[in-house]
C-alpha cells in the first residue's frame, strides 16, 4: 500500500489498474474442454438450486428480533477457498507475509507477519498490510451478483484475536468503473487470550473510503449491493498477527433505528464533497 492517494478518475482500464497482467494459459485444448464440461455441470446444479429457492421464496416472510444468517461458516476447506489472501509483498511493495488456512481447531486462521520495512525502489513510502477478501458474489454461470443484506442491521462475526485491531471491509464495486474501489470500513477490535468473542457491528457505522483514503463526502452503505467482504491487518506494528474466524454473518436488531452514524455538513462551493 503506497502513500499516494490518487484522485478519483472517470475511467480505469481494468479493476486491478496497474497491477493487471495478461493471462497466459498453456493448458492443452482437450484439457480445457474437459474442465469446461465439469464447470458446466456445477453451474447447472447451482442454477437449479437458485430456481428452487426463488420458487420457494415467501414474500410475506418477516424477521423477528435476533434473527441472523450465517453467510460463511469456516469449518471446511470449500468455504476457506472462497476467500483469497493478499499482502504488500504480492505487488513488490513490502515484505509482509500472510496465510489463510484451517486452524487445528477446525476454524479459519488468518495469520502471518506484518512488516513496515519499505522497499528501496524509491516509489513506495508507506507499506505494511495483509488482507483476506471473499471472491466476487456470483450467480450461476459466472454472472456477477450482490449480497443483499438490506433486511439486516448488523454484521456478525465470531472471532478469536490477538489483541490487534483489524479493519473490516465491505466492497460495493458496481458496473461503473468509478465505483470499483469503493469500500466501506470499520475497525474490528479484538481481545487477546483463549476466549472467543461475538462481535456485532451496525452497518450504519461503516464509513466510505477509496484506495485507502477516507472520503470527504460520506454515504450510508448500500446494503443490497455488497460484492466482497474482507479483513485487513494494517495497524502499523511490526510482528506476527493471528486472527481465528469461526463465521461471518448478518444480524437483525428491531431496536436499531440509526440510518447513518456520521453527521454531514454542507461545504462551500469549490471544496471537495460540496454539492
């Protein structure tokens, strides 16, 4: 992560911007065909499941206080594989290391070593981050989709940390490229020690940032258009870190009335964020 905070542009060639590299595939054609038929079979099963769920959906369903839904239960390798891990080292911008695997207790384990050492290439000024992020929400046949959590009020996590603060990320990248880097964030504070903690964070507390910069003009999170969920370690403290995650879900609190936690002010014309 560099110290440069770019101004939002009207066009970007690719969601990965300067990190995009052309794909090279040396797999023989016949192997690609076999793999394609295997994927087709899996996608047809997923489409069938989606169809049944849509037909069985009850439009009169009403949430009760305390209702919750577990989105990711990290007790098997298939769920673990739905998240990917990245660090500053991946882009030659640092020396941090991280892994995301099953722990000896059968839970998701995000651990590694955070390094604040800056590369001597003359461009990167600030570094030090490790991150896990869910793959893009998709429907059958690789169609882009969203997590629709508009009926819920809180993000729910059961974690066991090391006392470090972590950053929770809810990405809402949409069709237009100006939204590709929009991320809503909030801090996840953890306790050290052997005990699990159950954390509820209101969606109204998440604030908007883009490319690592908190935006001057804030908006409440569009809960029906969440594409990715992530957890980042970047507390600027060298050394090992460890966060064990049991599950990530959403929670409904009927008494929660707050729509957005941050006051917004009308700024004079010509200032960023003014209307």
